[in-house]
């Protein structure tokens, strides 16, 4: 048994019906698995920016500040000791930290299916017959999104992820400045973008490519 969903044109007019695979678009959600997938992706995208120098990296401090005995002061071996001003930092953040997390490939795929299934079940998954622009025009993308939002989604505030089957520079660059919208191709589909946007607008060819790719595998 498969789900049926309407396919619209770029003017948001229904033109045909499309059957969706239960294996991808009717998967029961698991909060634990979704959380694990989100944490893993966030951690793997994290950049290590903060870095402090320890006493071996701070410049100077090669000479002993004063002799060991006879001065009446506490013994000191280096002016770059962490307890000195200008010294190294103890237990500070370093660029050697690794935040990477591993997640099983099948678990990651299943989490993505759960996110897609959630969009379908909540009627926030819209399929269009094609996503094509004749020229680089932000107004054209805005016109398509506005038509879909008004006639199909009936949203008050824009929050939509646009997924095309292949990389399309016209669509990508024309839509990148629209607030509340993000354009990606099928190769870049991910759990954070899916859950981070209320609605999904996807081309019919992208849906078929997605089913062809994953229906061959045993998940």
C-alpha cells in the first residue's frame, strides 16, 4: 500500500497524483533516534575555533627569573608559568579537541525518513512537477513560494525548505536571499534542515530519485 499525494505546478494548481513509498514516507517517528541524529550532525558540523596557549606555547620564559635560593622570594623556573601574568593557560580550550560523533548509516537514513513522514502526515509536504527558472530572478522564486503558501499550505509565516533533484544555480542563487526559505538539492538533504523548516517543497523528480535510491536498499 502506498500514500497518494497531489502534484502541483509552479502556479500551485493541482496537475496529477503521485504515489509515495511507505518505506520512506510512512515511517513511525522515534524521538530518541531523531535526537541522536540531530546531535550527531550538529557535532560533526561544529568548528573548533577557541584555542589557548599553554606554557610550552607562550613566547618567552626561557631564562630563570631569579636564582633558586637567597632572594627571599618563592622559587620560580619560568616567567611563563600559568600563575604569572602573561603565562600559559591551564586547561584552556585547544584546537586539538574533537567533537565528532558517529551514527550508524541505517539509523541516520531512518531518522531522515521519519522527518519526511512527519511532513507528509501533517500536510506540510508539497510536490511540484518541476522547479525551473528561466533566469536569475529572486522575484520568480518568491512568486512560486507565495502561490504554494497561499493556495496549498495557507501559512501566515514563511518557513519552507525547497528541495530540487539536482544542483541548479539559478534556483539556488535566486532563492538564497528570501527570508524563511532555503534551497538545497537532493544530495544535501539532511535531518536538521528538514526539522528546522515547517514546510517542504520538493520536485517530483526529486521524490522519484529519493525512492529509487533507497528502495533498492534494505533499511
